[in-house]
C-alpha cells in the first residue's frame, strides 16, 4: 500500500507564494511521473504540472511562469512552488504519481488534497 501525504496549503494574499510538498511512502520500487492537479469549487479537476523521473516538466498554460514543480527522488517527494498567486488559483491541490511497486506492478496513487486559498 502507498500513501501520499501533502502539506503546505493555506491562506495567502494575491501576489504571495506558497510551497506544496507531497511525500510518498509504502511499497514503492520506483516512481516515474509525479503530478499536481487542482480542483476549484464547482469545477473539474485539472492538471497543473508534471515532472518525470528524468526531470522533464510540463505546466498548464494558466500557471506557466508562476509555478515550478520539482522532485527529490531520494525522498520520494514532489514539490510545487507557487509564486505570484491569484485568486483564481484557489483550489484543493492533489498530488498524483505513477509508480512501480515491489511486485513490479505499474500503479497510480492520489494524495488526500491540500486547500490553497488566495484572497484578493
């Protein structure tokens, strides 16, 4: 079983910054892709950023130039640095990952979510 524990959410004023963390633990042989999603009230969940185990990154157009995703493979942890936050960034942020288990199955896991609120 794998657990993803997120932290770092909270309330911040527009223009401010937050750093989210997501640490994975459990039966993990190797993590391949790590992602951050978000879901705003009344909206569908959307993909925010992706980082591969080789370090390649991808971002939604709405966050390009403001957010940065990174990972620490030794700690099985992914980060999301969010700068110049806007009220429309308000959402529950979820980490997600593709991983290979010790039984060599390729699986996917989700975190429980952390709330980010940006006030105007």
